[in-house]
C-alpha cells in the first residue's frame, strides 16, 4: 500500500457501503421490490453506522496499536454510536410510528368532518384540506441490527488493515 493510503478511513467508508448494499438486498428479498431510499436511509439490517465506526476502530487498532490513544478514541466513538443507534434513535423511530398512527386517525376524522363542514360552520377549511406528512420511522436499530453492523465493520476493518 502507498504510504499516504488511509486504511481506517477507507475501511469505514467501505464497510458503510457494504452495509447499505446488504440493506438494499435484504429489502428486495423481503418486499420483492426496490426502494432506492434504502441506499442512504437510516435503520434496517445491518446498521451501517455501527459498521462504519467498528471498521474505523478495528483498522485503528490494527494500524496504530491496540494500546494507542487513537484506538481508544475510535472504540469509544463506536460504543457511543452503537448505543445511540439502538437506544435514542430507535426510540425516536418508535415514537414516529405512533405519531403517524395518530395523524392517520386525525386525517380520517378530518375527511369525515369535511363532508359536513357547512353544517358545522366556522371551521378552518385549510387545516382540513391539508395533507399531513408522515414522520420517518426507520431511524434506529434493534440490538441485533447493531450487532451485525458491528461484525461487518470489524471484518472489513481487519481485512483492510491486513491488505
């Protein structure tokens, strides 16, 4: 490898790409259709965030040494990202799903109210006719998705360092 080749950065980007590719293939296999948003979207199996930070940490450990402060930084970053993916972002996705259900109910009620609007009188017609956008529900990951992302990352980071 050339001296200016950045193995940790390359491993992180490559593992992110591989995880996203696996995500697309998984979506096609499960749903029998293509969804281009899965190429860059969050959520799904495996976690590309976990793959990227674990590849970074593994490559840093392999190139800079397992006792180096640089590896420690990469490892702590990986732990924080994985915790966030399976905790905070997962909870946000669950909240979005429930909020979307509430929005659907409100839209149904608005549609029913729209038919009798003249009888009701002074209702804001703009609110009833406005289409409510759904919040993104694919935000976080299950612990299993994070684990598989971590395994992808560790594998790619190790292999990239050995080449």
